[in-house]
C-alpha cells in the first residue's frame, strides 16, 4: 500500500491545487451576484450608530481581529460612533511625518501588488491582465507618456483608508466612470474579471511641480461604493455618472496633504513619470505619506 501511495504522490502534488476547497468569497465574483445591492446594504450597516458603552470593546475586538495598526488609532475609541467612522478615521496628530528625503510618497496604505511600464503601443499588463491607455486613461495623449510606469496598491480592510497627495501637485480635472463592484482582493481577482476597467473608478489628471502629468486612479470594489475627495465634496457620490469635470483654477496640494478616503478597502493606481524609481518590491507593505518613489541616479 505504501508503495502505491509513493507511486501516485507526484500526480497528487500536480493536481492538489485544483482539489482545494475554494474561497467562499469567490461567489461574489460570479455573474448575476447582486454586488451593488450587497454593497449598499453593507454601507447602511456601517453607518448604524453604536451605543457609546459598546464602542471601546467592539472596536478593539474588530481592530485586533483585522490586524489594524494601533498607531493609526486614537486613545479614545469611543469617538467613533459608527463602523464607517472607524474605517475612515484620520491619522492621529503627529503620526506619519513627511520624510526629509526628497521623493514621491505612497498615496495610501496597502500592498504593492503590481509595478509595470507602459508599452510603446499604449498597453500594459496589470496582474497578467492587458489594459490600454485609451480605456484606463481617457483624455490622455499616449505619445506624451512614453516610459511611464503604473503602480497598483491594494488596500485591505485592516489598512488606513484615507489617501494623500504623493507629491506637490495641481489637480486639473477628474473623470468619473461608473461600473461594477467586483472584489479587488488579489486572492480573488482573475484575469477575465478585468477589475480595473470594469469597476467603478475615478481618475484624477494632475501636474507636479515640474509640470509633468500624473495620473491617480481610484477603483471601487465590493462594499466600496463611494470614494470621497476633500477638494470636491460631490466627486464620487452615488449615483456615479460617466463624465468629467475641470477645475479652474486647479486645486493645489502639497506632498502628503489629504486627498480623500475610501469607504472600506479598495485599490489605487499611480501613473508616474519615467525618471522615478520605485523603492519597494512587489508584495511589500506601503504606508501613506512614506517614500514610494525617488529620482533615478
């Protein structure tokens, strides 16, 4: 019997990955699943006010279970009246000072899941999925983006959910694209899903201090129906309609200034000029307001 087991061991190893029990969350990716309804219900529950005596033990338990960084929490958790308040909390005063070393900052907390160069024909691969500049960056002349790079940061539920300016910049316009609310968790995403082009998203067209174009793409996901922005209180509100808005004069922010927030985790894609080099490896953790890119030597 043992010899028979040894004989079939290589075959078992080859097919083991197909015999594992699938992640039950995968049902949320299937066609016909009511993702928008589920996200609306989740948003409603997240806005329910929790009695003050219950807040401290409840938020402490949730934070511990999710692995929330205690440094991003205030001393008195009772200040968060709802689940949404906890997840969209601002950084405590004095937390995450801007690095003295010059460079671009990470716009958010999360995991760096992809870093690719835009190809000469105007395409790029994100997690093995092909995208084109025309579908992802409407209004951009690709001839001016030669050598640009795209960096994707995934925010998990445990992360700090606000996003910040990666450098001194001017926000010239915003493009809104309604869409699905597929999960963006890397463990659930499949190539066929094309989440970056199918999901609800908002693209900011920006310029840095050297007048170079910068793209900041914010992508919604399951249970993340809304994205909020400090400089434009109506941008990102539901129902999201296709369109664009131009800002005259442009909104000016300094590196590290708050841009807005996700209501729960999602993903951010930064389109950066070619003279910058990423300081992280794929799979590394990112922290908002910490160094992400620096000028090449």
